[in-house]
C-alpha cells in the first residue's frame, strides 16, 4: 500500500461566508469518515494562512536565515493536507476527486517516494 498526499489549494483572499464554511466542514467530516471506514485514513488537518509562516533558508557557511511570512507571493497557498493509503494512483485520484467535491477547492494528489 502506498501513501499519497492530498493537498488542499486554498485561494488567497477572504474565506467563505460562515454558512458556506459550515457546509464545507460537514462535507469534510463525511469524507474523513469514509476514508476511515475504507482503511485509507492516515492523517488530515488544516493550516493557518501563509502570513503565519516562518521560513528558514540555508546559507553558505552553515548559517540559517529566518524570515517571517510566506516564501513567495501567490494567488493560492497550501490550506490543508490529507495523508492517505491507497493501492495505486487511480484509487488515490478517486479519493482526490471526493476531496475536491467536499472542499470545493483544487486538490493536488502526489505520491510519497518509496513504499509505505
């Protein structure tokens, strides 16, 4: 069984209205329950916005530069992740399809290197 990362691509800007977000959160709860029932659940969670990030960069001489804020400006950012187990990419893409329907956001599906 391989592991796949489902990345939620959050658009920059204002979050959805509370009543819209409530429906999305309900859909995510249903999606996560389905993952658990299928034995595909590993982990999932949301992330705070990029303005809360601290970026560390290696520099010559072994120093590390620490800066506040996102590494780059973007129209979208990583808003959450879901780590799943799936036998192959086709199954992982099906979970990604369900995730995009639950969140109404773009989902990137990416395999981990190697075997679990």
